[in-house]
């Protein structure tokens, strides 16, 4: 048996600017790591202040308070006896850096600034921080008085270096650096660094975990080594949900994986690893010549602190942690769990009493109500596990104030805090939609109000008085991503809720979620939502006419999903999208059995693309008032910090891009005609 080392990583549910709360969770994670025998602990990115502080990073208070919390951490002797890798924003020579502070027994060993900043999609780190542009170089950081007194020195090293212990070396990289083509862990591994920590603020999107996990596994499959991945968990004050899933990987294999969705504010993942396995693995792969020839040499900061000991290696009761298979959730489970956990965080941190869910009897509002019911199921699971924090938060709901054991089912929990309300009109609402809404409300146990808005809107005022428990409610929206792309919504109507848990999820995934919830939540009434024709019920119903959303929009929800992905993810404008779809949707193309893409002629494709961009452009202004949505897809049109495009466009019908489509279409039709002759 070689050198056995127990290491710890964690997921923390931090909250922006919750200084003492964040510090408390960091200290608790250190206590748990030490209790598990760990000698090295890494936490999430910017864990002291909260990752999503955004433009607060321009305020000097953030840096002052971060150092004050760091000083308290260093003074706390209960956190000594373990190497700590802590995320802190640092102001150095008038530049703002996103840093890792490596410390031991109340002393700072190194301040390591982030080198490659995330600056796409939801991330604008270049707006707030400066990257450290000098690989493998360090300089002195002048400690403020509060830290200098603890350090017993006025300066510590600041820059790109690694920590050397008697038996190994470890280095830190931060979130985005893992995803870069020339990631720091490559040079560190070639220079003999055996343990690499990665602190992240990586947000959740549907189907993303597989990509993230493969990148992390590949990081050590090529180079060998031990990789500790830490991540933020929960809603820390933004539209993003951070999905935790802290992991420990050895030589490309997972040995420990935390939960992806959890109500626990602190989750620590530990593993015992054998450093000799790293050395044997590296000797057996093609790295020797590259390592010998590499000029990328790191400054090593020496510490006598041992991560392993001879006594520990001789203990037959201690063994390396066995490999495990990575765990993934289905898309349906991701929707249920991410939405439920996000809404729980939002509810408890906003201090409100519950949610108001406007039900239309359709799939979208049904999905929103289903996510609320998922929240209740998740909370009941937390209560069943004896989670004291969950119990305290549930007791804050007015009906339960101060009571002990009070409920045994999700339905009982749902009633006082969650109120669906059906708002219909006699002439335009079918008989089925209010009945579906009421059936669903009864099935999940919530308090239901059936309000006919043909009558006085003032009846709304009685809702709060009728609902058990009292207290203010947050209104949940239920416009899906396709309707937002198309602008198929009324400004300041369904675009003006407090939060929208389904705002970046497409219709197909919502249907999958409802079908899954029908069985897994034991809600047979959901089947009727799946078979109903999608309709906004904006026009009067007659014997031979019921309004259809897809007919009104001039495109199907499936097509909207395709348009949305090509527009945002593939960065295609009208002409580029036409060129792509004229092939993908061609009636002449040979298709695989599982290919469900539409069949259209080039002329039909041109009409579809033009119609989409026309309505996208004229309705783009609606996105400026769109309800902030839980971010679940990277083709969301959400104008709130994500999809940064103008909201005023020239008429597309007269645009050069549409003319180019016509010119290309003419070429295509000529070629098709010549082939037929």
C-alpha cells in the first residue's frame, strides 16, 4: 500500500452578501471534512461573498467584508489542522481578482488568482475581475492590517504557484480554467502535481452534467492525478440554479460524487486515495517525454504539513475509496428537482408565505403546478431525513408557526402555502379547462380558487382572506421558452409574474415531465393535460372552432425549439438558418429511422424561417419585461442578462437577409427543376 490521503470537496448553498451565513457554512464544511479524516478541503468559487454578486464586485465593501470573514476563518482554531482552499475576491494593486486563498493553521500560504475568466452566456467575469495573465509567476501581496497581524508578516505570495507537502504537491484551478483548451491542470500534471482542486460556480442546465463530468474525467484520464471538484449549490440570488454535484476523480474514474439537487446547505464529499496509484498510472501512459521536455515549471511553496502518514498507511482498516459509476438524472427528474429546489430557496430567502399559481388547464401551467408539488415532495423528504433547517423554514409558513410534527404528506404541506387559481371567461373557456385545473389542485392538495374574470376583478381581493394561513404569495409564471421566442404572449400579462420556473423549457420537455409526473407522483389527472390541444383560449369557442396555439403561431412547438437552438446556440441569422434547414428539413434527404425532423420544400422552409424572424423581431420588446425565469436551456431568449440583443429592429421583410433567402431559394429551385427534366 502506498501513500493514502483523505481529501474533501463540498457543495455549499451560499447566498450573495450573506457574510456571516456564508462563513458559517464554510466552517461547518471544514468541521465535516475533518471529522471524516480529510487533510485537504476545497470549497466553491467565491464562497465567502457568493458567486452571483455581479456588479456588487465593483463595490469596495465586498472586498473589505470578504477579508473580514477570511480573518475570522483564520482565527477559528477549530478549522486548523487541515489545508484549506477557500474562494475569496481580492483587491490587489487596484485590480480586482477572483482568487483562491490556500491557508493552513491560521496562516495564508498562497493567494492564487483566476487566470481564465468565464465571459459567455450567463457569465461576465471580465466585467468584474481582471485575469492573472502571468502563468507560473508570483509577486508579493501586501496584507491589510487585519490579516498582517494574524500572519505575523506584511506580505504573502500572490500568483500562479503550487503547494508542496512532504509526500506530494497540489495546485488549484478555478471553474472556467477546466474548460479552456490549454487548461492549467495540464502543465501542473506535467510538472509532477498530483492533486488538483477546482472550485466552481457552475450553473445547471438540462442535460449539462454529462458534459461537465466528461471534461473532469478527461482532465485526469490523459494526465493522471487526483481531481477535487467543488461547486456552489442552490439559488444564490439570481435566475441561475447551481447544481452542486461535488466530485472526486482519480485517473479518469469517479470515486465520490455528491448530490446534484439537495436541500442541504452543506454537503461534504470525501475519499481516500492512494498516491502510488497516480504514480503507477502516469508511468503507464504517454506522458514521460512531454513531462521531461516541459519548460512549464511551477514555484513550489513548501509546507511540512503531511497529507498522509506512515501510521495511516499501515492501518489495515483504511483503504482507498472504491470506484463508482457516475450518477445522472433523467431530463424529467432534472425539471422536477431543479425547479423544486430553486423555488424552495427563493421562498425561504424572500421571506414570503408561498406561491400563487395561475392555472389555465393547459400543459404549461400544469407543469408549473407540478414543479410546486415536486417542491413539497422534496421538502417532505428533507423532513423525513430530520433536516433541522428544513423544519425551521417550514414552520415559518403561517399555518404552522411554532408547531412540531404537523404533516405527513406533500398534499398537506401544499395546502397552506400554495394556491392555484383558475382565471377564465365564460365565452372563451371550455368546460374542460377549469375542470382540469380543479382536478389538479385537488390532487396536489393545494387551495384552489375558480375565478371568472368576466365578473368584477375585485373578487381577487378575497383570495388572500380565504386561503388558510394568510401571508403574501409570489406569483409564478408559466410561459414556455417557445412562446417567448415567438412573442406569443401578452406584455404585462403572462409576462409579468414574480418568477417563471418553466420559462426556458420547451414544450416537448414539459410534456415529458408531465408524463413522468403522472406515474412517479401518482397523479392520474395529468393524463388529460397531455391529450388536450394547446390553446390560449383567447377567442370564443364555437361548435366547430377551438383556437389552436400552433395554428395561430404558424409553426409547431418542435419547430420553435429548432429555431431557438439555431438562433442562439449555432449563432445563425435568417440566411444562415435557411441554408441549414433547407437541408435538414428537405423532403429529398435520406433519413434515419429515429429522425423526426419536419419534411418541407425549400419554399416552405423559406416561409417558415421568415415568419419566425419577423415575429421574433416585432415581439422582441416583450422580452424586456419577461418574468425572470429559472435558467434551464442555453437558447433562452430571456433578456434579463442572458440574451443580449436589441429590442428594436428594422422591418425584416425588407431586409437584405430576406432578399438573400429569396436569391438562394431561386438557385435551389432551378437546380431541382433541372434534375427533374
